[in-house]
C-alpha cells in the first residue's frame, strides 16, 4: 500500500527541482537535510543543497552550495554551550542565527543562484530562527516546506494553525515532561506569552536583513503564508503525545539511513567487550575537549572503574595515563556503533537525533543535557524510565559511576527502552517514505493551504476567544448589576414601608 501511495504521488511529481536551505552550521541540522535530499535525488528529483557540509562523495542529481563562512563562524562559538550565563548564551545564539542568515545572502554562489533565471518547484528550509530564508520561496515562486529538527513545538503554531496546550506540552528548553507542576505550567504560560511579545521584534531583525539584500521585500508574516507544510522530527515514542494538524507531519527517525560497515578497529574493540560496552558522545556541536578539567577528570576516573569497555568520542589525542578499558576516537560512526549488540548503554548529551537513535537501536540512556531540547529529552527519558540523567554541573566521580551502574544493572531501564523502541519501529510507513510522500504531495499541488486550520487567519483575540470571554464577562457584569439594583430597590422599598409603619404607630 505504501509503495502504491509513493508511486502514485511520484507519477505527478517526476523530476522536480528542489532547493534545500540549511544555513545553520550545526552538523545535526544539516545531516537531516542531506539524508532527505539524497533520498529525493535517488527518486529522480534534481536537488540543490545550500549548507555548511557538502556531500563527502558525489551523488547523482545532487548539487552542493557550500556556506564556508557559516562553518567558520560556528567553530568560533562552539564553547557557548558550556557557559553558565544563560542570558549570554541566548544572546550568542541570536547573533549566530542572524549572522548565518546574513552570510547566506552574501555567499557568491547563492547570489548567483538568486540572480539567475533558474526555477525550482519546491524550497525545503531548516527552521532555526532564520525566517528571512523564506525569501527563497518568494523569489523562486515555489512553495516552502519547513523542516523542524526540534519537532512539533509552539514556535510552529502561528503559521500551521496547530495548537499545543502548554498545560501538558513542555517547551523545548524545560526540564519537565507532560506531568507538569503548577510552577512549570506558569513558566510555560509566560514562555508562550513572551514568545508572542518578542515575535514582532524577532521578525523585524530578520526583515532588516532582507532590506539590505532585496528591493522592497515582503514582510516576514507575508512570507510565512507560503509555508505549505512542516516536516517535524517528532513521534510519540520519544516525546509527549500532542495534537497534530495535517500541516505538521511527524517524521521522527527518518534520518536513520542504511548502516555501513564499522571500521575494523572499532569492530574489533566492540567484539572483544565480554562485559559489554558503553558509547560516550556529546554529539557534533558539544566538544568533550571543552569540558572543565575537574569534570573531565571525574569522567575518566568513573568510567575507568567500570568492567565494561568504553568507546569515547573525544576530539583530541592529548591523553596521559588513560584507563585500559577506554578507547578514544575523534570521529565515531554513531549509527553503526549503537547498532552493535555489545553496546549496553549510551552516555549522551541527548540532543534529539542522538535521542532518537538510542531508542531506535534499543540502548538505555544516561543523559548529560546542556541546554535546549536536550533538557526536555532527558526529562522524558527519566519520566518514562528508560534513562537517567545528570546535570553536567553536577558530574563527580561518584555520581557518574553510581548512575551508570544503576542504568546498567536495573532491568527496568532495559524493559522500558524495549517498549519505546518497539513504538518507534512499529509504524505503518517508514518515516522517510512518509516524508517523501508529503514532499511530492506539495510539489504536485503547489500549496499546502488545504492542510492548515483556519487558526492561521485569526487575530489573537479571536484565537484565544478573548472577545467571547469578554462578551460573557459583560453579560455576567450586566446581570450582577441588575441583581444588585433590584436588591437595592427592594431593600429601599422595604425600608420605606417599615419607616411608614413605624411612623403610623407613633402617630
């Protein structure tokens, strides 16, 4: 059935020209786009990818435009994840996203593309506070599909018409799951209100970029109307269940591609792990080499005491007296490592892609979350009991050793991970096939307006029923006023009658 649906859609969307804009220089964001566009190229579509990570090997129907400037800028900011000043971290993040968006339009190849007569049938954009990138759809007269690496979140509501009740859907940077305390619900309410208040200011900053590079560009709000669909890295197996409109398609796990052969040295190391192995990686953006010295020393001592072999993604060879059970690799083929049967635990920052991969390959987690989606993922793992977590600031030799031992020896973690892994794997359609189906659906129909709810056209006071609530409050106010008036009227009448009777008796 699924092959029939994809074939039917492909019949209407053969050899389309697709532009991918993944201008955030985070490797995890770009990896999603590369896998998606590579599979679209295999389907016969002609794709052009704007990103900071070109393909390692040539792919038929696939063309790269390299954003070298963004990659260099990102390398200069990699220590921002270790700052304890969250205000400074947010400001650094804001400046980075604005810089990367600006650099996209100053790139010579991008300028040449926009000034040429080349046409495209679809533009796929990675959402990461880069709304000015929506100009590609406007200039090329093509519908836009957003890819959300952070899943289905409140930032998508205003242009999809989706509704995420923040009474039980946590924000992307909160250390809580769906069972929120009163405090967390207050925070979520303030976060939502704050986002709506800040949105015009954020849009204006993006619009200023457009004005520097284009003549009389449309507003950001106008550009958002061209968003046909959102492919969200979401699924109920690794996040709290939440509502979806047809315009938000959950494709969590679609980036997990065909496995390759493990390098011989890694395969030999893992095969020899008689007591099992632990994989330790903080992802592509957070470098283990940037850990504080005390934290690093505690990690080495704790892992060195374990009977398991440790495979650690560490970006330097500068080691002295490394415990015999620890092997260091600068680069690690994460999918292939997690697929190995001897790997019993994944110690991770719990970024969304690593989180999904751990669940897909059925490996219990020990989360070391630094910020953003990592905090929410760690909270979900803890609440569903397939993982534990330690704040990076609280890592000591004892805390890391005890938590690691707990996850390895308590059968509940394995049982719960088995359950969630089965949920992720048991889908009626492979996530990549689902993503391709909806991409070709948008190419075929040239719009996604039929997938959105009317909420996208409602002003805020109608969306939140402020006018209706105001009407009922007005009715209640009038009724109360009438009742009070009648009470006063009756009291006065009774008082006058009483006075008249008293006066009559006295006379």
